[in-house]
């Protein structure tokens, strides 16, 4: 008798299925084919971390200008770069996201290279204009790369993963720069600035040589220019102004941006200058925020992705309002022991971080999903403009309110967060389903 054939299951190998299960539990998206895309973000964020906390320190050492003069020069450069998202939108529609992101990285590299030779205030403004123009161009186009890299339906997971990756990179870069500064003194900052410019060049090369697998605008049109992140038909400014739902998203994101300016703008001066708490607290709170975003974002985003993005955004704003109430709480508790103030501030930062983790990936997802599939450059420019305007206005608005009455900035941020909740719900799709299939 012939031997009986043994039946063989032709599913995925056990090891591969096990790895897929571990990836899903960790909240990570499918990374197959996106190696250079991921590497570009890692290199870019590592370089950003090298100078993230020491830009002003470097400029004070290199130019011998006063801190006030340096701050004014940086502010002017930031303001002059505000039109960059509009230019980015035009370039995005004409050349596609991959080319614009690579160009933006080259522009930022040129700006940081110019930092090596600045000696006066106007030179700082000019160099920082180039840096900020590159950053604004980058983020105008970068969100459009995510749909090209991800498996359909995993957009929010990718945005969460990128947020986590960038926080890890910035933290690692900041640690390297801190060690270099401690061991070799302020002259090491010249090397760090040059290394940062080099990382932007590496990121540009990685973006240019990455071959994305799909296009959200034409997923079945193999061989088209959009399949490789190429150009799309051009949109119009009027189309954005008529898109009330997208403008509502931009307004909600502006509230989110103002909230995100708390760590770099408000935290240190409030804790040490207003509350007269320990000087170690602001740095500790920043470490908690950076580490929690880096470690927890993928897993939390995986869970929140079961629901529509507008619900994650609304939940994030509610949690954020609670965090601002906690930040203001020590003002009502005069004479509180230092450990109690520190504990309240840690709790506030944990809520603030949870708000960021819930809201940021969902807002970025909607910035792509609610825009037209093709010719969405003007929409992305409008969304990025909320970041540019919020980032430029926050230092003046928040510090002015703090100087008038310490509770006012927290009241403003909490109020904006509460008002953003119904705006987030208004972003719901027509079917109003809560759970995703």
C-alpha cells in the first residue's frame, strides 16, 4: 500500500505568528518594507536631540550676545519662517511628499551648518529662519508619508510609533550632548551642531532612497507617480476655506499645540519662579514626559485605535483639562510641603502625558484622512500652520498671563481643552460608529 501522505498546514510558520502576536501586544505597526523610512526618523530625531536643550547655550558661547538678544533673534527667525507651510503645500502638490521631506531635511542641514559661523543677532535670525523653514516644510509633508508606509488601517499606530521613536531619539541625543558638554566643555557644542547638520543630510538620503509600497490616493494604480510618493494634482486655497470640517480640525489642533508648549515654555519658570519649588523638579517632569511618551505610546495607541479618532481626541482633551487643573492646584495650597507640591506636579505631568498620547496620533491621522486623497497640500499646510502659529504665540501669551496672574495660563489652557471636546466630537464620521471593525 502506498504510504499515507501527512497533511501539512500551509499557514505562517509558528515563529512568525508568535512574532506577530508580540508586535500586536506591544502596539507596533507592521514595519516590513519601511526600514529606511524608520531609520530616517530615528536619525533625524537623534540629531535633533543633540541640540534640543543646548541651542541657546551654544549661541551664548559662540556669539557672546546677551540671552535677551539671542531670544529676540530666535523669535524673529521663527516669525519669518511662518509662511513656510504655505510654500510646503504648493511643493507637496507639485512634487509629492517624499521629495518635499528630503528637501526640508537639506534646508535644515544648511540652517544648522550656518549656526557654526554666526556671530551677530541678524545672522542668528537668518540661520534660524532657514532651520525653521526646513522644519515647517518637513512637517507639512511628513504626515503624508505615513499612509505610503503602513498597512491600511494602521495609520494611527504608525503615528503613535513615530512619536515614540522620535522621543527615544531626542532623549538619546540629549543624553549624548549632556555627556559631551560635561566631559569636554562648551567647545564640544560646535561638534554637536555639525553632527546635527550631518544627521539631516543622512535623513534626506534615506528618504530619497526609500521606496514606499503604496499610495493612499491610488492604491491599485501600480506604476503611477503617486505609488512612489510622487506628485499629485494641485489643489486650491479656496477648497481648504470651504472645508469646514478640516478647519475645525485645525482649530482643535491649535488648542493642542498651545498645550504642548507647556514643557518648553511654561514649566520651569512656573515651578521655580512662581511656586519656588525645587530646581530639580522641572527636569524630572520633562524626563517623565519623554520616557512615558517613548515607552507607552505604542501600547496605548493600539488600545485607543479600537475607537474612532474623534473619541481619542476628545478623551485626550478632557484628560488635558484635568492636568492643567492639577498644575494650578499648588497655587491654592499656600505653605504646602515640598514633597506634596512635587507629588501633585508629577500627577499633573502624568495626566498631561496621557493626554498627549491619546490626542497626537489621532489628530495626525485625521489630518491625512479628512484631507482630499489627492492634491491635499493646501490642507496639510493649513494643519501645519496651526503648529507654526501656536509655537510662535505660546511664549508671549503664556508668559504674559503668568506674569499677570499665575493661574491665568492654566485657566486658558483648561478652557481651550474643554471647548475642544465638542469640536472633536464634531469631527465624527457620518455613521457615528464608536468601534472600528
